């Protein structure tokens, strides 16, 4: 009887230990929602889980929400690795919320373009995209050519722009500001230019895929949006096309950060290595219509027709993330006070 009890106790202890280990092997990953999350699962999560035996839990949000979460949980993050735009990654780095990335722990680091690494390796850019003009060719017969086209009376009541809390909203504001003679130190021209446009917008969207239903129902015909989201929607049958403004698109560099204080650092590095691998990058590029940072990835002709490359990439405006990091809070207050109201 005692022997049976000892065996039962040992089994219980072993079971508890195994359960504890299994629980410890969950990696929490912050990722953008919609098709982006679907592609993260297909290109990054599946291979990672197969290679490590760990499981991934996705926490969905946008870059501003992730930055706020890192601040709120400083030193004790509820995410172990986070996809976030490089401007917000620079901001959280300045606030000492990011761990420095040790390239020696990444077997694919040598294949990544040198410019992808953030200041002091506080983050790494994982892909290349842009804010462009996306439109429904059934409703817009002549493709738009300029950011200023959204102010055309022909689009009255048939467009939507992003809130400043999202990348496209901020970038559209800064693109207008530049067109109107403003600078990153003076966004007065941009604020004045966007006021009437914001007032006539069907919605100030905060999540990228909010636009899908508006396009599907024909409620909007045009919007500053992302070619990667548009490409995925086009594959599903939605009538959309991508136009690169003659003034140049605004480049987007989604990055990855390792939050300081995570207890899953070793697993996070393995996940990051999958993100940066030629396989992970190539898969994401083809599925998500987005540019890669791994030099071994070659774009297909189909991809080249949508993602920023060649002339469209050369003309794209890549705004200094440090400047955005320093000014976002001030710009946001002005937006809320002068535009959103």
C-alpha cells in the first residue's frame, strides 16, 4: 500500500512538473490583427511551434496600444516579443523598455540588411511596407495620383482616413504637412489641411481591417491604407487597387522588439530567428504582400506590382523614427484637440 502511495505521489509530482513545464513554454507575442495575424501564424508561429514544442499565444493590437502596454507593465511585460512600427520601437527604446538584441543568438542575423537594425540594436525591422492610396476601381475610374486627391469633391462622403493612433493616420497627416510646406518641427500646415478631410471622413479608423467592411459594402471608394492589406483582400475577391502618390508613399518599417523583463528570452530569440529567416520572410512576403529584410528573399512579379520596390521604393519617404518618437505625444494632443473634435 505504501509503495502504491509512493508511486502515486511520484506520478503526481511528475505530472505537476510536466504541467508546469508545459505552461512555462508558452510564448506571448504581440501582433497586429486581421490578415497580419493570420500570416504571423502561417509563416512564423507554425514553424516555431514545430521546432520548439512551445505554444504561441497572440495578443492583438496596434503599435500605439503595444507601446502603452509596455509602459504600463515596465519591467514585467505581459508579452515576450512584439511586432511594432519602428517609430514606436524607437520610442520604447528611449524609455528603456526594450532589451538589446544580441545578434550572436540569431543564426539568420548575417542575412539581414544592415539598415534593419535599430539604434544600439534595440529593435530590428522585420519587413518593409508603406502607406499608399487604396481605391475601388469600380467606383474610381481614374486612379488617384496625389495625397491631395482626398480633398477632391468627387470623393465627398466616400473616403476614410486613419486616426493618428494608427500608422496610416499619422503618416497621412505628415504627408499632407510636407505637401503644404510644413516640416517635422512645424505641422501647422498639415493640421489645417487635414481638418476638413477628417470632418468628411466616413470614420477615423483605428484598426487597419476596419476598412474592409466599408470597402465591401461600397461605403467608401478610397482611403490611405496599406498595400499589404489591400493585396490580401484582393486575393479574396475584393475590388481594390493600389496607387502610389506622385509625391511618394510614406514608408512603414514594422519592427520586432524584445520587452525588457521577459522571462522567456530564450524562446523569444528562437521566435525572432524564425521571423528573420529566409523561409519566414519569403512566406510572409508572398502571403502578406510585404517587402523582406532578408537578402536571400526574391520578390515574385506579382509581389512587385503591389509592394514598394524599384521607383516606388526610391520615392518613398522614410521618416526618422527618432523624430516621430520625440513628437508623437505632442502631435496626438493637437490631433485630439484640433482635428478629432
